[in-house]
């Protein structure tokens, strides 16, 4: 049983794919950077001063005191 070409010589396959099938090659390159960026980007963002935004409030703030009823909108 022979091994597939990619697993026996991966660099040679990537070189061939970059010339013959560039869409596959660049898809593999972009896909390989995903896990690296997951670890590398947060410290880089903080270094350049980007901060995480405040969390979005999940409830509406309840005002203190009695409710003010608007005037002047009654039907006449």
C-alpha cells in the first residue's frame, strides 16, 4: 500500500499545489493561520491600545422615583 503524496512529501506537494492549484494552496495557508491568530492576536491588540468594550446591558435600567407622565399628548 502506498502513502498519499501529501503525507510522504508535504513540502513538495505544497510547492506543486501553489503552482497548479493556487486556490487549494491559499485555502490551506489561510486555514493554518487561524489557530495561530487565536493565540497571537489578543496580546498584539492590547499592545496597540485596543481594549475590550463594556458588556452590553441585559436589562433596562429602572429609574428611581415616580414615573413622569408626559403632558400635552391627550386627544381632545
